[in-house]
C-alpha cells in the first residue's frame, strides 16, 4: 500500500483507499474461486509458466481487430503483440513462482491487467499517429 500512496500519480487510482477497496474485492473473489475450484487451483499451483498460460489463455486480453492496415498500423500492431507476449510470459512466470493464495493471485492479476491496459493505450496512441 505504501508504494500506491507514494506513487498515486503514476496510477489510475484517485486515492490509495480506492486501491485498497479494489484489492479487497479481488482477494475476496479469489478466495471464493479457489475454495470452489480446488482441483483447478491445485493444478495451477503446480503448473510451470507454459502450463499456466495454456490454462488461462482463453481469459487473457486480445488485440483489437483492425481493418485496412497500412505499414504504420502494422508496425504498431507488431509492437503491441510483442509487448503482450512479454506481459503474458511475465504473468506466467509470476504465477508459477508466487501464485497459490488469494492475495498474491489478486496482485499478480492486477499487474497483468494494468500492463495489458497500458499496452492497449500505447497501441491506440501509436495508431492515432498513422
């Protein structure tokens, strides 16, 4: 929480208490998910990065579909795709090393979606200059 308080301007939160409320909600949801799906989470805890990504791939963010691409737009999409691949790889590594409890899972997921959102923002910014 200290990092959020000290770096609030670097986030999209209006206050550290907003972050705390969101984190509490995420931890609560993970607690319920893990309790109701013990077999899945026992497999996830033992999974390596590749296995984890195979399990969660359907729930990961996707690149938006764009028509009439020019070379500039292709460059933007390629850069975003590479960034998303790196984000997914990091997500898998974090889960493989640290996943296993609701709090940690919530933090890892929040990091994934924050990074994903930033990548899409960067893509939109890049595409707007094409």
